[in-house]
């Protein structure tokens, strides 16, 4: 093995070591300063996320939307786009799926309705992603601002639907719409908290994403556009079209995540259907250094933090938002380490 | 400096009489320092044209419009018999090649390897198996004498090797080669090699148009020289019908004084 190949293998591992050490050190110092024991918290969080199959399957139910959102973001980041609008795309996917489920309930076989709801989720999220892309291409609106604006619009639409046309019989409630008919739920085996179909879809979507990025001409074009739009034109690539496709694919996968939240987790449409998983997806991909291979593991870690933090208030009387602090510390550490690495390379 | 525009001077009868492959008719653009101001010119098969002028006098804008990488605000550009108006802004790599001055920020993609550049430039299929193009990259590296391996990234190459990589990406049979500063930053050997390769690569029915701040390069390699001044072509002559001094004076806007 030559030295350059060795360095391409060791550099990410070294970076990961430094990121983990920095994040662990920063969070531990913060906790000690607050008079809390990092070890007790770590034990409590691991017990809350992986101590038995029920908890592991709950962790996997969080991993599913995280992996889908992060897979979608791999496309947009590869094209050099910051898809902050992923939350809105997830919401619109949930709305698209719910619309299909409500319209076709009792009209078609449940399996077909669920499959069409997934298509509705893909379409809803994909179209919302497309709007961000069109605003960027046609209106010159930066995708960050376009996406952020459309997040608010999507949140407005979901609230309007839940408190208006789709409100529960007799009363509108923040708890969401009426529960779906039981046969429209994605089936979950006894003792499981995650639907195997949802898990399979997320894993399949991730593998397909990794394949498209690494082993297709489209993946290469995304890379070219993300790194140098001007030069990409010289290769006959249309950067706007490639970027728009990335936004649609990213939005579509986020929309599918929204659909699965409806059909496999909540079994209804709720105002906070995205649960911030879109934003977490952004952090996961950044922490992964925009590399597909690391995404499932970091998503699993983030899911474990989210699942494990739920019992912190009960066991240690600590707010569960601590998981957000840890996630933030990890991403900041990653940005610092990547920044230092870039600086060293450019010298 | 650009207050008074000099008269246009030309000897069009001196040119090779091939078919027209590119024509500009009253083309205007406000891009860049001078933009283009009512530029009309015709390029025929077999011509090698050098564009001279002070930096920002319109040469770069001219090349980018000819390469369909920039749209003019008015006027007509016809390339290989097709009006470029309304075409999507991108290069038709089969017939036209544009080699920019800033190889790394405009022509190559930092972070992409030699193999990936060649895959992008070729008609590779949708699915690319791991290792695809490695052999093709090795051949290009050997043929173009690039100091690198198939997985060497473009930003890891020296300026001369970046230029060699750019040249290796040209489709065989490209009929119109547009270049900005083709030998800028290259050592003498690489410069000579670049021109030899371009001459060999160009088909009989093709043409080369290049801009260069190096007047010696223009006089040595071009058959015709166009001098840009304040966005206009003010001097258009066969190189054998003019000399270094005339072109130098034209670059500073003094064509009326040339006998």
C-alpha cells in the first residue's frame, strides 16, 4: 500500500478521533462545571437507548427518518447546495401522504393505498425541493433563504390543515388529525417500535443514494457542479438542471421520511411531524464530512442520543435537550477539525 | 484612455478562403471592463487567429461568447451555421473547445481526479463501475506526458500539467478551439509542446482563436491578428502583412498613424 493511499484511509480516522475527543472534552467540561457527572449521564443515555430490544427498535424508528433526510442531503451537499428547506420538504411529504391516505381510504386495497401514500410523500417533498431550486435558478433566491421561507409556508399549511379541513371530528387539536384506519398503518411486529418496511426503505434509499453518488455519471456531475460550476459548463453540464435534480431528490427522500412518520410512527398528521429531523440530518452529513459511508453510523449515534435523552429528566432530573447540546458540540468540533485540516492543506 | 476610438484597419483579402465557421455580426456586451461594442468578424476554416489587446479590452468576452459560455446583449453569433441565440449556455464539446486562462478555477474541477475528469469529458455510460476509466487515464497520462496518476486530483498538478490535462480532455476532431492565454505560466518546453499538440489536433476544416498578452506568441503562431481596443476590433490583418511594431501601436489605439 503506498503512502498516499494509506493517508486517504488514516486521515478520516484521525479526524474522527480528534472530533470525538474535542466534543467529549467540551461536553464533559460543561457538565462538570454544572456539577453533573458525565459518566452517569452516559450510562443513563445508553440504558435509555440500547438496554433492550424495545429501546433499540425505538432508536431505529428515529434512525429511519434521520437516514432518509441525511441521504437526501448528500445529493444537495454534493451539488454545493445548502438545503435548509429539508424540514419543509419533510412536512410537505407528510401532507402529501396524508392526502392520499384520506382520499383513498376504503377505495383501494390498504397495501396499494400505503404504496400510493409513499409516492405522495416523495412527490410532496420533491415538489417542495423543486420550488427551492426554481426560486434559486429563476429568481436568484439563495437556496438557504428560499428553503427557510418555504419551511414557514409548509408549517403554515400543516397547521391550517390540522385546524381546518382535516381537523378531528368535533374539535381541532394540536395533537393532530384523527388516527388513520388501522389497516393503513405500516405493520409493526409485537414488541417492536419500528416498522420493518420503514427500516428497509430507509436502508434501501441510503444504499441507492451511495450507489448513485459513487458509481454513476450523475454522481460525478453533482460533484463537478458542487466544486466548480463554471468549469462544469465546459464539460457540457447544465449546473442549474443538475442542482434542481439534486433538490428534487433530496426533497423526495425527506418527503418519504415525512410519509413514514405518518404511516409508521404517529399514524396521523401532527403539527410537529418533522420533529427537527431535517435539521439533524444537516448536522449528520456535516459531521460525516459529506461522506456517504459515515452517514448511517453518525445517524445511529444521533438517534441513540435522541432516544437515550428521553429518560434523563426522570432518572437524573436533567432536561432532555442535553442531547441537542451534545449533537451541537459534535458538529462544532467537526467544523473546527475540518477547518484546521483545510488550513493545513492550503499552507 | 479609451475616450476616442480609432478607425478599423483590415486586409481581409489576405485570409485563407475556407468555409465560414464562426461569424459575429454587430455583437454587443457590457460584461467586463470594456465589454464588446458592435463587433463583427468572420472566421474561416484553417485559420489560426490571435487576439491582442490590453487586458479587459474585450478578447475574453469575445472568446466566451464564441464558446457559448456567455450571451451577448445584442447582435448575431453564428457558429457552424447555427445561430447561438436562445441556446442553453454550455459548451458543445463535440465541435468547440474552450480552454480558459485560469485553468484551475475555470477549466478544471478541484478535488476531481484525472480519471474523473476524463470520465466527465467522455461519453461514459450512466453507471460507472469502480475503477472504470483507469486504463483510459493511464493512456492519457502517457500520451500527454502528465506528471500524475489516475487518482491525482487536478489541484495537485502543476500549471503545466493542468494545461496538459485540459488538452487531454479535448474531443478528437473538435473544429473550433478557443483559448485564453494558452501558454501562461508554462515553461518553454511545455509551451512548445502545447502548440505542437494543438496543431496536430486541429483538423483541416477547423480553426483556432486564442488570446494572449504575449505578442511574440501571436506573431509566431497566428495567421491573422485581431486587436481589441475598448471592446472593438480596431485592427484585423494577416500576420505576414503586418509586424510587431504595427500591432504594438494598435494595442495602444494608434491605428490611424499606421501607413
